[in-house]
């Protein structure tokens, strides 16, 4: 039995979308960590806390489940290392963008990763990109754009921090690349191994510089402990994402990740009292419509088959 047959799961789009939604829910407060910290903890330290906590969590799981994660080197270790770079870059950019911009704006700008992932899935993974994928992507992108416009303040969108916009776009590129890597390795290795490699690699890459920054910058250990939840929560979110990619292609899952803007809106309302406008509601409707186009049965397929 090949590795592909061991870890591959039958396509189940509805379950994959549900898993992807659960994964997004777990990552919503993580992306908002910079704003939650009020600037007391540097972005790179928050990224390090997420990966160190994730590494400790998944290594503990591997020990309990007796998964031989590091007794043999993974044949895909180069991809794991590449994913670690993409993950660190994407998370750092997203946290910074959410700190420099309104949370809804940063999230919606980052949603361009969906269109990027669809294009890359066709070019690199040779996945079939159907008309439904593109229609869903366009609808979701339009909805995300409306949500961004609704979040504008009196100062206007053009006056938002340029660095935050650039960071959000760069984070979208990183996360689109990471999505393709996850899709490839999720079919070939078990979840614990995948999570252990990416979290340990990222933690090792960041630990030296971050510890130097903590001691030099005088970051309080009490403040660090306040964000210890990021690692375990990220492992839960990553597990959901990997399970989703085992059941659907990157191009199929890409549009549904536009739903993260709805989660950000809900999180913003719960924490900061942000109230969505009518334009935001219209944007949400378009996002849901995009997901419906992607998941509901195509009424014309049976007509074509009958003819």
C-alpha cells in the first residue's frame, strides 16, 4: 500500500469545508494577537510563542501516541522546512497587518490568498480549475471588498498605514504557498508528523533571535504567559486544516477561507464592539453566495448528462 493510499481520504467537500471553517475559527484570535497585546509584545515574539507552544504540544501528543516523529528523517523534510518559512512569514505579516490596520480590513486584504491559491493550484499542482471555482472566488472577493469598504473610518481607506496593507498582501502570498504545500504533504504523511516538523522547524529558526530580543527589550515574562494559549490552539487549527486538505483540493478550499472575514467581524464585535454596516452585511451575503456556488449541486450537470 502506497503512502498516498494510506493518508488520502475520499473527497468530501462538505466535511472539508466544515473542517476548514473550524480551523479558521481557531486562528482568528491568533491573528488578532498583536492587537490584543496592545503593542506590549513584539510581533516576532508572538509568532515565536505560537510555534514554541505548538511544538511543545505536538511533541507531547507524539510521545503519548508513540509516533516515531524524529527517529527517522522525513523524506519530505525540505517541504516541511519550506512550509515553516511560509508559515512564519504569513503569521508575522498577518499579525502585523492586524495591528496596523482595523482587523476587518487586514483580514479582508489577506483574503487575496484565495485567488492566489486557485491560480497556483492550477499551475503547480495541476488541479482542475472549473468555472465554479472562479465564480465562487469572484463572489467571495467582491464580498470581502465590500466588508473592507464598510470598515473605513472618516480618515478614509487611502490613509491607512501603507505598511499594514503591504504586510497583509505579502502574508496572503505566504499563506497561499503554504496551502499548496499542505495539500501535497497531507496526502503523504500523518498529521502528527506534519505538525511536529513545521512547528519544531519554525521554533528552532526563531528561538535564538527572539530570546535575544526578549532580554534586550525587557519583555515581561508575565506578558509572554498571557499568550501561551496560542500554541495549543494553533495545533487544533492546523489539524483541522490538514484534515480538510485530505478531503478536498486547494482550489476547492480556497474560496471558503473568505469566511474568515465573517469570523473577524464577529470577533471584532465581541472584543471591541465593532458593528457591521449594511455594506458589510451585503459583503457577507456575497461571501456566503460564493460558498453556495462551490458546494451546492450543479443543477445543469444532470441536464447535460441526460442529453
